[in-house]
C-alpha cells in the first residue's frame, strides 16, 4: 500500500529550508553536544522532515539512524542531504506514517521534534518514543509553549493554536513531562532570531512560488496566506509562543 503524502502547501512553504522548525544550525549543533551523543549511538527520528538532524549528527558525532516522514518530497531531500554530507552508510530515510513505525531494534535516542500531533499531544508522543527506546535511552521532544498568557481568542488563533489548552506554559510543560514519568535532563530553546528566520523564510518562499506559478490552483490560498501571515506573526505568534527541544529520560 502506498503511504499517504503531505499536501503540496507544506513543501511550497518550506521551500529550500533544511531545518523545518524555529531552530538554526547553531542550535542544532548545541543540542547534539548537550545530549552528549556518542559514536555508534542509534537514533530514530519520527517526522524527520528533510533529515538535517540525523545527517548533521551522523557527520559530526558518528551516530547512525533512521528517519521517518510522511512527505515523499522531504524524504527525497533527506536522502540527497545524506549523500551530500557523505553519511548514506549511517542514516536511512523511510517515507511513511511515523506514528505507525516500529524500529527493528530498540534505539539509544528516539526523537519527535515539532510534530507531537502524531501522538495526539505530548503524552501520547512520549508513549510512541518510549516504545522505541532501549532501557536508559533518551527521548527528544520538540514542542511549542506559551511565553506569555494569550489574553483572548484572537491571540490564541493568531498563534496557530486551536485552543488555549493546546499548549502549556514552560513550567506547565516541564510539569507535564514529570507527570508522564520522565525526567527533563536538557533543553535547547528557540530564540527570537531563530523564530524570525524560520517564519520570514516562509514568506519569501511563498512569494517566489507565487511569482512563478500565478495560475496554479493553490495560488489564491497561498496568496491569502502571504497577505495575512506576516501581520499575524508579529502581532501574536512572535509575542506569545515559544518553542524548544527537550531531552527526557524515563524515571
């Protein structure tokens, strides 16, 4: 059976970005050092996007791993990146449903960076990651949190949240990890610049695509997004929403 695919809007919006979250290459490198990766560690990256985490860490830390993503375009880009960095013997990328994927053997690190919807939230995603880990293995979760309490429904929806309760504030998120039976042992948080670089790159990607594809069936939808999203971002998401990657060990 052919795996489902990600709608075109996502691949257009991400364009040639390699990290599909509000992280930059410096923060990705910081995270790899902070969790003390060792040569030979095996990683599973659920919703691996374009594979930058696995490819960079394979090159810099000598890890091995598998990435799983529902986007065929992102999976192809990840394989190209692995070839570019000379790590095709250490990492592989699978096009498929990350929530349904089971590794061949338990891994040292299991990650879901920015896609906890695969487990219907943080608790369910930690369950998925925990099943893949060897005893003593580490989970990595990338998740938004409220930097400031949104004052009204407009601020909530402007921050791309379905409800105020969809995200925790940072203390609440840390508390939730503990309630799920995990110790928080490291974290690397997005900052204002890494958020700006990620959000604004989408606008340039959209504009260039619209200029090249004015008659595409998606053009009206993406034109509306480009018109509305910059103001929504600077009014709401930039002010209220944070994001980070959190390293967890089961208690």
